[in-house]
C-alpha cells in the first residue's frame, strides 16, 4: 500500500503521530492507553501488528521507528508484540525474567 497524502491525512486523523512507507508497507507511531507503539503494515482498514513500548521508553520507540525496515523485530525495549495471531513478549525481556535470580 502506498502512503498517499489522503491516506496520511486519514491516519493522522485516527491518531497516528508519525508515518512512513518502508519496503512496500506503511509503519507508524500510535499512542495507546498504557503504551506507545510502532504499528506495522497499516492500511485504511487497520494494521497487521504492533510493537508496544512502555511510555518511559518513548524515546527508544521513536529512535527504533526511524531505523526500522518493517522486517523482523525493531530495536529497543519493546515489551509486547501484538496483532493477528501474535501475542508475545520481547525475547530479551522474557529471558531476563526467566533467568533472574530469586
């Protein structure tokens, strides 16, 4: 999907803070109630998945957005990857919790 001026205006009206087209898909930044996210493969009807960062890592999210190519996982301290048939923790964070001494 192409990020046309009309689509960009529509998505911004829906609340997207930043948008860009990369490798044939649209990615964006969206603020949720408890997180800020990199949203992947956006269309006028929704999106495929998102990477949620806690608000205290907003700068991490914005920096990751600038270099993310839409493939694999973005950099940074995202905590959850959610979307169609997805609901997973960041493996780096998950490993820290599993290996944390008690």
